[in-house]
């Protein structure tokens, strides 16, 4: 028997490569039913690098490099939700430091069961060095030396394919040691903290201000059967009793800059901070903020339009 016919509104916003994460964040604030990004530029970059793509249809490559960000809202509340989303996007566009594109939208009614099947079919495991990000519904056979990290299908989904996340994972693999306490600030799906634990960290503390993110992270911690992982709904900077050997933060550059004078209070002596979510043209501003706060730049990298940075405390 077919259930719940046409009980969701599929709502799509058309934006730019740089705007995709911002629009996705807005949409996640109004749904726990799924957000998907179709980014042609990411697909083209992956094609050049020879890597596989985690979610894309062939016909997306013909859409002139426009990024489509799609969310799913229950039909009974969709009208009001969309009004609120569009008010927030107007404010975002007025204050954004870069072009968000047209922000044109489209919507259609879909069957609640059908979209879940279609959404899941788009994802594949993502390889980042020896770490493999695996959607939890996929049966994945681990290869020698690989470290699988499972992510729940119905929560905030950090695929690991976006440059900001993949650079964080690469730096975690390089810097995390067995005795370390790792802090994941703005944990989202928990992908960074869980990865750090699987890379050998002794203890991981994950924090976020979004209740949905905390729920997602708690679910993913259970999925991965990892111990000594703590998840809190809080602003880490409000509690200097929590200190880490490694802090990972994947947030917009402006927020990272605002953190610079304070984040050292949560860092152990000679600890390091992995900073990502930085548009490449803002990397120097972030560096200046952290060197000005007494940190030493260890290294940085750029992938596409994005950059990541490692700094060391005293």
C-alpha cells in the first residue's frame, strides 16, 4: 500500500558555488527532513581530479554551473516555512560578502517515501585519505587501512566532499595523537569529532548552538560505536574549563576572526587549532587575526575557492 502521497514540498533555491553552504545552513534551520546540494562546479573539479562524485545526476552538468540547494518541508507547514526562509535569504543576500546569485526558487509536491529513496540513491562513500565517510544505509566493506565514519541519513549530513570538511579531515589525520583531547566546535553532524576519535584521539568534546546538530551528532556517535565522545548544546567559548590539544572549527571566516581573541582559553599549552570554512580571499585576514592574538601559523592549504589553516598556541 502506498503511504502519505505528496506529503512533502520539495523546495529548491538556485545560488552560486560560494553561496551553497550559506543557503544550506538557512534551510537546515527549518527542516530535519533533508537538504541536498547539486553543485556543478564541485562535480567538474572532481571529474578533473579523477575522484568519484557522491551525489549528482548527469543532466545537472548542463545547467550553466548554477548550484541548486534543495530542502524538504512537510506539506501542512510548508507555506509558512517558505515565507520565513525567504525573509531570511533576503537578509542574507543584503549582508553577504560575496555573490549569492539569483536566489530564484522552485517547488513541487512529492511523495514522502519516494523522496527518501531518491535522496539516498544519490550518495556514495567519500574517500579522504584513509578516512571513508559512509552513509549509514550503505553496506560498506572496509579495506585494509581504511577508517570508515558512518553518517545518519536523516540528520545534518556532512558528506566530507566539500573542500572545507575534507581539508579538516586531512589535517586531523596529520595532527591527532593517541593521547589528545579534541574539541569539535560547531559540530554539525559530528563528522570531525567522530573522525578524530577514530583516528585515535583519547577524548572528544563536540559542541553546537543548534539543537538539531546536537541530536544529529549524538545519533552519529551511537552509529559509530565510539566511546569518550561528549556532545553539548553550548557555546564552547563560555566554558574555559574545557581544553583541548586539538581544536577543529569549520565555520565562516568572519566567525573565526571573532573567535581569535578568546579561543586560546580552550587550548592546552602548545596545542593546535584547525580552522576551515575560509574563502581563499579571506585567508590572510584570518591569519592576521590569529597571529595578532598570539598564535603561530603552522601551515595552510587552498582547495578551489576555499582554504584551511593550522595555527599553534604558546
